[in-house]
């Protein structure tokens, strides 16, 4: 039956090399902070988890704005409730995963 079929979502358009270059320039601060923290703490992924989230969010603000907004809303709500931003970031990991998945669908991964 025609009404029981799931609607097909259009394939995400791949990000051009020029757009990736522009995003890398826009997001240079969180990317450099992440690189530095990873070098200083190679065996402690929790030490740089928030920096990974910030790098992903920076890219998602342009390429996946709905997912970035959902993360930001979660983060702000949790930060208000708990008054500690590290816990807020941990509570919103499902939104980080959604942003990362949306970026990967566009062929872009800021963590690579």
C-alpha cells in the first residue's frame, strides 16, 4: 500500500573541497585545541572529549544546523540544571553522535 511506505530521505550532498577548507579555517581554534590536548593526553580520551564535541559542533553549525541546535539546546539545559559544563557535555553525547553522523553522511569528519 502506498501509505505504508517510508518516505525516502534525499542523500546528503557531499561537501566540496573548498567548503571543507573554509570550515577548517573557521574551526581552527577548536581543532588546534583538540590536537594539543590529544598530544598531551594520548591515553586519556576523557581529557579531550569536550574538545572533540566542540570541533564537531563547529562543523555541524554549517553542515548540519538542526543537529547542532539540538546539541546546543541540550547542553544549555543540562548546564543550567547541573551548573557544571563538563557534566552537560557528557549528558548530550547522543546529540554529538547525531552531529557526527550527519557530517559523515556529507563526507566530512573533523576528527580525521
